[in-house]
């Protein structure tokens, strides 16, 4: 069993910046020389997340609207009382979506659905530079 670990650096524009990282991940998998296995992605930070969606203009608009309904910005968050940094909702949203994602691959190809892309979602209220750990395990 072989393991390869790489890092992708992402510069976000701030809250609700949704970036398609599918090709970056696919390239790392292909370059790893590991033919079959799993790639695990992990974003370091408590106000960003990873998921899969169909990366198209309608969903790019719908996704932030959904998050606003689930964890609105205009309610009281105890995080705000402690830190006064305006991103209590960002932490809640990130915890719902999660910081990691695992995708199987075969013959160096990600086994994603036809309309399924890997996306990074920035949830903090300001632009950030994020490190995304990409760890490949397989043979």
C-alpha cells in the first residue's frame, strides 16, 4: 500500500466563494502513479468546507441561499459574544458541510458521477488563503 500527500493552496474571495477543484485533484491523482485507491481531501481551518455538487451557475447561486436558510447571518451566535469577529454563522455552516471528502479512483481516474465536481466552499466573511491536504492511499 502506497501513500502520497500533497497540498493545494487556495486563495478565496471570501464568503460563498465556491471553487471547482476537480481538475487539480485529478491531476494529483494521475501524477501519484498510484493506480487504484482513495483520495482524501482535508481543508485546514474551521470556516471552510469541501463537498461535491454539479458545478453550474444555478447551483452556485442556490447553494449559498440554502446555507443562509440553515444558518442565517442575522441571528445571535454565542461565538460572536466571545470573539466579536462576525463569523459565527461561518463556523456553523462549515461544521454542517464538513472539512473532508474521500473519493475512490480506479486506473488513475476519479470515480465521480457525470455531473459531479469536487468543490471548495469558503464560508468565512473575508478572503482567506487555505491549505488543502490531498492524501492518496492505494496501490
